[in-house]
């Protein structure tokens, strides 16, 4: 169910990005820059959520064998 929701949001974002690229003008105003930033962040967040959602079992296995939370992060 959540996978279908994620795919629906992805399709909507992709459609908006395509329409946005078609209607692009040489001059970029503040509204367009703001929308581009929002679309980028939504896409990035969606990719991150999908990655975590698909790999949650692997994270659980790592936690079961004793990997510390600090070792799972990149920092």
C-alpha cells in the first residue's frame, strides 16, 4: 500500500517537473527557483524513504547482531 503511494507521488512529481521544464523561460524568477528547490527536496526525500523502506529488514538484522547505531550512520 505504501509502495503504491510512493509511486503515485513519484509520478506526480515527475509530471510536474516535466511540465516545469517545458514551460521554462530564460529568465528565472523567485517563484520558479522556489518550486525547483521544493521539487528537488521532495525527490531526494522520496528516494531516501524508498531506500529505507526497502532495506528495513537488513537494518533490523544488523541491529540484531549487535551493530551500534553510530556504526550504521555515515558520520
